[in-house]
C-alpha cells in the first residue's frame, strides 16, 4: 500500500511538472558575516535576551560559581549533564547538590521524566548564540545534555561562553551539526494566545537565567 | 483512485479532501460572521496588534528584501524538483532510523496515523498544533476509532475544549476573549475551581497544570512540521509555549504529518526561513522555541519516529504553473493580519482550514475550482495587494486570485474541460451553484440599501462583505448554464461592439441626456435593471454629465494652444503640439484617448473583467509599495 502510494504521488508530481519549470539560481545576497565589534554583538545579545524576559548576567570563570549559587538559592537539587565542567559549579552543601545525568536516556542512572519534574533547576552550557535574534542553540553536546533535561525542570541556568556569541543567524547555524537534536531557545516559554497578551512561562522552564561567561 | 497510464506524463491531478471544503460559500458565511460584533472586535484588535509588531521587527532587518528574494527562489526550486527532493528526504530519514509513509489523501493519512497509534497500544495521544492534521480531520478520525487526541497548544486547547473551530492560522482562538476563555476552562477542565480568573497569566497556568501530567505520561505524540530538509532528513517545529518540545521529546513514539510542499532542499536554507518566519508570523525577532530533529537519536527523545508525507491535492496545485506558487506558503499568517476582508469576515467565513488571502488561493486549488462552495473564495478579496506586500516568500496572491477567477468563469462556461478528478458534491457546479446563489440574492435583497443608510464605518464594512459577494454573484448570475450566452455575456459583447468604434461610441453618448432625466432631481440613479442592478443595490450611480468628454474636447481643444500662444510659448517640440497631434490622430481614426478601452477582442467578457482587475494590481503600483517598504526598513535600521 505504502509503496503504491509513493509511486502514485511521485507519478502525479511528475505529471504536474510536465511544463518542466526551471529552478532559479537562489540569490543569497543577505548578510552572512557580522560587521559589528565583539562588544557590540554581546551587548546586542544581552539586549535581546532581556527583551524576552530572560535574566542575563556577565561573569568570569572566577565569579560564575557564585552566580550559579545565587540563582539556585540555598536549597536546590539541580541536574547537570555529564560533560559539564564542574569547576564552574558552586560547592555542594547538604541542601544544594547537583545530580549528574548520563546524557543517555537508556542508561539506568538516567533521570526519568518524573525525576526531572521534581528537581529545582538544570545547569547546562550551550553551542552557539545569535545576538540578532537573542537565540541560544543547544545541540545535545556532552555539556548540554539530552533534550529532556533542559525542558522539564522549571528553571534553566544556561552558560553562554562569549566566544560562542555571533551576530547573525547564518553564522550561528553554520556552527551547529545539522543532524544533532537541536533546540533553539529565545527566552523563557511564552504564549500570546489570549488576547495577544504575552505571558512568560507555560510548559517550558518559566525562568531562564543566561550567564555570559568570558 | 485510478490513474490512466498511457505512457504520457499527464497524470490527472487529484484534488484534496478533508477540512478544505467550505460547508457554506464565503458570501453567505461572511454575512453571518459579520454580525458577530464580539468576534470582529477581537479580530480587529489582534490583527492590528500583530500587524504593527511585524512592521517593527521587519523594519529593523536591513536585508529583508534579500531574504525574501532568497526565500522565494528556494521555494521555487523546491517545486521544480519536488519528486527528487522527496525521495532524497525519505532516504535520509530512513538512514537516521525514521520510517516514512506516503499518503495520497486525507483518508489514507488518517488510516496510517490511526494504525501507528494502535500499534503502540494506547488510546491517548498528545498533539502539537498542526495545520496538516487539521486539514485531514485527524482528531475526529482518531475519535471515531476510540483514540483521544489532546491538543496542547493553548489556543488549540481553547478551541478543542470549546468544541469550536480555529479562525486564524497562528492564533486559532483569536475570536475568543479572556472572559469567554475563562468560561470554557471552568466548564471543561477537570479540577478547575471558581478561583479561576480571566487574567491571561492565570488561564495559562491552568493550562499548564491541566496538560503537565499528559506530557509526562503520553506514549505517543503527533505533530506537524514547519520544515523538512531534503539533504539531511531533518524536521523542524517552530513554537512558543514548550508544548511542542514536550511532544517532540518525551513520548516514546512521534508521528509527524507533513505536507509534501514543506520541504527545503538544504539545511543551509533554514538560515533564510528562520529569519523570515518568526518576524512575519508573531512579529517577534525569534519565537521562544524551535526544535530540530533527524530520525531517531538513541538515548535522546522518541524511540520510534514516523513521518507521513501528505499529498491531498498538493500535486493538483502543482500542476497549474500560474497557481503553484501558493505551495510556497510557510503558514506565517502575515497575509491574514493585513487583509481588510479577513479583518471583517473572520477566519470561519472561509470554511477551510486555510483562511485569509492564502486560503482564498490555496483551498480552491486543493479542492479544485469546480468545488462550488470554494469557487467563491477567489472573489473574497478587494485585490488591494497588501497580502503580497507582506508575504515573506513573495507569493503573488492578487495575481493568483485573478487567475482563479478566470478559471472559475471558464469552468462555469464549460470552456475549460476540467482534467481533474471531480471533487465530491460538485458534479454539476453550474446547477448546484444556481440554487445557492439564488438563495444568496434573497438575502442581499433583504439588506436593501443598507450600505448607504448606515454609519461610515458600517458602510465600508458592508461594502467589504458584500463586494466579494456581489462580484461572485453577478458573475454567476451571468452564467446560468454551460456554454449559453448570458446577460453578462451579451452586455460585454455589446460594450465591446460600441467601444471598439469611435462612431458607435459617439452615437451611444447621445443617450447621455436620457440618463439625466432618469436621475431626476436628486441627480442620482438608484435602480438599474438586470445583472447591473447589483451596483445600485448598494450605491447610486451619479447622473451622467451633460455631454461627453469627446464633445467637450472638440469645442475646447483650440483653447490650450491659444492660451500658450498668448503666454508666448511656441515651437514644434512643445507638449501642446504633441497633444494636438494626438487629438488630430484620434479625430482621423474616429477614436480618442478619452474613449475608454478599445477592446477589440470579441467575446472577451469575463477576460475583460479579469484583465481590468489585473491592471488594478499592476506591478508598477506594487513596486512602489515595495520601494516604500524598503525606505521604511532603512529608516528603521538606525
């Protein structure tokens, strides 16, 4: 049945194209490379993220752990992907500890969705960020983890190393592995479905803290 | 479903089925919707808000026109190579552990999805907002098989709980305000208390709690797709709330239904569409969440992935070189938000899953213009061109509307033998149409001359609603049956005969004083007979002038030259001489520049109508608009 349907659809399409339309040359005259300075690009990213109601902090490797501690609060159970550099994290206390996810949902030590629904936060790194649109790309790399860990917890603390910030979408896309499971995040989840009034926080994490690290 | 294979490339186009057919033709449906004041107020607020947001974020992109050019060319490439790209896409999905299914029509797609759900041994599925599944009526089909599909997008949830129909591509519950939504939630959501207020924040929180458990426990999710990438097998869903991510990530099995036109050739092409879509759609620089996935990623996300490639009439759209660019649509809904007809008539008037200007060209092509109820859709436009101006992939909607009107007339005249398989309930469009439109006429007669008697706002509104109606009706009245000359035909032929000769035109002009007598003291003609009576149904015809311009010109043509001579301007090269030459030429040939169209094509009635309409959206005018927009963008950049 399926093969029949395929054959028939392709036959229809070939018939529909009996006039042999010529594909045009795709003009790619849009911008591919930023002309802004590094500072301008990072400023733009911060501006756009704040516009989306994300919290943005500029930290160094010396200050990042304290910042994460502050954002987590004194009492927090939070998830980190296996590949995240633990030197960036605050010291463990009795009330504040990290739970490592093995980045593979099939492993016994992987957190279930129920586990993820109970933790307070998740801390990850990111692949690349686009300043023009205020978009952070996660592509499942070892320090970003599988998709569920940045989705189910209600608070996402995302580290954006400054050398991963670019201005334009084409620049950002070129740094992502096409077949990797990818999530592009531009602020916390939001809806405008009721009278177009924007409400931040629906099903995805309702708090997004972005740490610009460098 | 038979295909005659004669070794020729011509396969009969097969039209789509499902929620593409209007139950009621646009003119009648619009009349009803126009009376819903609340809905109109909601839609006005929403479309104006999004329209302004869009203009703002588009204005800040300096290379917007280059992006549109690229987007348009990429989509044209997709259409030219669709069969090859689909096969490439299939290969890549399969290589990454996915399963590809092909569905010729809505029934086949529904059957495939139902079987896949049943194989997972569940009766509950969660869904991401998807136009394709709505087009094929998947939720209803699943319900018939004992499967409950829960819509997880907030607006779709509101529509589903309210047993309503979506009215806008992007914000399906645009026609409901917060009070109405609160009422639906407190009635339909288990566990909701009286404390539920109509604050959007509170309502969104109620939806979060209502759906949370479903996200965490559902085994199967169903989605649509915004883009499918041929060279990688990647799929993408663009969303805001995170319900998409939930559905695409947490269940064991993911089933994606994608129209075959949603392909892009390369992953690189996404860099264009991720810029065009959000700004055109929600008026945001970027939507909060975009997901990309390729087949199955072991240890991350669903274990089973199926994609159903849906034709359902798309191949029929592709078969018309003049109309196929309707398939370029990326469902941004920018054209809805700028359309004066949509703003007043609302999404429900269009009947189909696809409302607004894009719906007016897509639905009748998917079902075939012989589908009587949809045949009125191409008239649901004032041809103002705003839709084309905002379209991120530059679909020339006005041109296609005019083309489809022409197709409709030809079909009605029996001049065009429809090559396609007949759509349901449209075996004899001419006959079916008559009843329908006669009924419509009685409705409009009730209305009397309301267009003039009401307030200015109401007046313009009435005109909008009725202009499309009347245009369609008049055309239809003019073609009661196939092939026979009609009132309209006779009129057009007559006009052609008179206007193609200066002498005949001059004779006709002698009748002008008669019109002045008819107009009487109020200097207006309020009633005209027959098919032209449609005009006077809603407005008066001003009394004709005392004499024709040609007669006036004959008496006065010397005066300009005399005046210039007085002013001391002369010489063979000046414009006056050129004018004189033109006038002399006209006099010699019996025509004059003021004679109106010298259409010498006999029997060109409907064509002439279409042609005239086409001129009103001519390219120079649109180019001006586009240049205007370009200036605005440059200004916005600073």
